[in-house]
């Protein structure tokens, strides 16, 4: 008697939760790779390019279409919740209170890697295999360029806590800069996804969202906190659906749903506990579902070499662009020696938000699976560089 889908699903879930965590504990390389990075790498290794190639029969048994469908459902809701809570925690009031410094730094930190990433994308897109079947050249350049410019705010928070700078003045500055760039990231994504055939729907969504958000804010200010959490989840699901229906992506809706809510409506301890629960219990499923989408195919006849070469090109564009932009901001604002290097290396952290961003590009077929894989590898390498480089820089700064 064969196993049912529920049993195989639980086997897959056991692998997803156990393998990355055990590797992380046994290797003891938390300075280079936080658990979330190991989970992302684990997703790649458990995907079709590695496990599927080495053990195709076992891979086909565990990750059959029914199990993948169930995992994708969990992943969609998990990432919606994560992006939503990131939107809630944006502190735009603090950024507005330090408007000049925040605007100059955030702009330089975003635009320079965006330009260099766009140039790298231009090189890649001259060759076949990188642009998705529904993507235009402009969408591909803008999407890959923005992926190089992204700062992963949740990962940034984890790394700042590890480096003991989260509650310091430097840590709060980093949060302001990254928060402003987060807003820009989702704005650019909305522009990339703008569908002229659905422009009426998208306009209707934005108008309806603005009116609904005004009413929701009045309601949230009136109800008690326990009710706010329930209302917020209903609001998230509804806005995610409306955004997807309009031709945008449900993750754009999830971010907007959180961004219009005030963080002080939800007690900070509960917000932190909620985010930690997501990272512990459900986001590993998203990382696995991301890994299942990696592809090492035959890009331009080069296969693996082409994907890795593209990842290294994008890594150089991303890191060099972020460091150049932040150093430019430091010169304009007169920062003391060493600050720009620390801030630049911290802000080039990628991982979560960038992976979410490129998942949307892949969903909409703007980029290919090979381009997605190269961007995923770039995000992992970028994040793993951060802590070992920043720690000695912080000692010099002190």
C-alpha cells in the first residue's frame, strides 16, 4: 500500500525543517551564514538542480506535484505575512525627522547599484536564456538592476543584533536608510509590473485601496489590539487578492497592506514574536519552494558555468555599486572616517527581500529560471560576506 499525499508532505516538511538546521548547528558558521541563509542554500540543494539530478527517483517521489502544490500554498501565505509585517514596521516618521540625511543616503545607496546592476543586466540580456518569455528588455534591465540594489531589511536587523549595533545610533540610521529603500523597491516593482492591458484594473485597485485604507485606519484606531490582529490578517488577504487580480502581484499587495498601518497599534514584543515565529515555522517552506525553482539548464550552451559567471558579475555590480553610493553619500554629508564602509557593507546585505522580489519577476516570466538562480546565488554570497567584513571595520570605527 503506497503512501498518501499527506504522509509524503510531512516527509518533505521534516526534511525542510531538519536538514538546514542540523547543517547550521554542526557547521557552527553563524558569523558567515545566519540560519535563514543556510535555509536558502538548503532549498537550492534540495531543488531539481542538485537533489533532483543526483537522486531523480527519490526527488520525484517526495516532491511530486501534489506535495509541491501544498508546499506552495504554505509558502504563499508565509511570505505574504512576512512582507506584511515588514510593511507594518516601516518607521517613515523617523526617516522624515532626518529627511536630508536619510534621503541623500538612501538615494545614493539605491541608485548607484541600480545603475551598475542595470549595466550588468544589459550585458546578460544580449545573450539568449536570461529574459523571460513575457518580459521586455526594459523590464529585465530594471528588474535585475533593482535586485542588485535591494537591501534585505529583516536580514539587516538580524545581523545588527548579532553585531550588537541594533539599538545604537548607527543601527537606527541603518534602519532609516533601508526603510526608505524598501519603499522604493516595491514602488519600482509596481512600475515593472504595470500592465497596459490591465491599466484600468490597476487604477481601480489603487483608488479602492486608498479609500479602504482610510476607512481601515479609522477602524484600527478605535478597536482593541487583539481585534487589530484579526482585522489585519483579513485586510492582508483581501488586499493581496485585489493586487493579484489587478495584474500586480499579491506580494505588492501584502507590502501595501502593512505599510498603511501604524506599528504602535501592535505591541512591539508581539510583533517581534510574530516575525520570529514566521522565520522559525513557515518561512523555511518558502525557502524550499524557492530552491525548487532554481535551474542550472543549458544557458547559451554553457550551463552551470554561465549561471555562476552571471552570479559573480551581479555580485560585483551589487557590492561595488552599494559601496560607491554610500561613500558618495558620506562625502556629501561629512561622515567621519570608516562610517561609509560599515554602512555600505551592511546595506549590501541581500537574502530575503531580494529573493522575494525576484520570485515575483520569475512568477511573471520577466526573467528565466536561470537568471533567477544567478540572482539567488548572488544574494547568498552577498549576505555571507557581510558579517566577517563588518566586524573588524566596527572595531576600527570604535
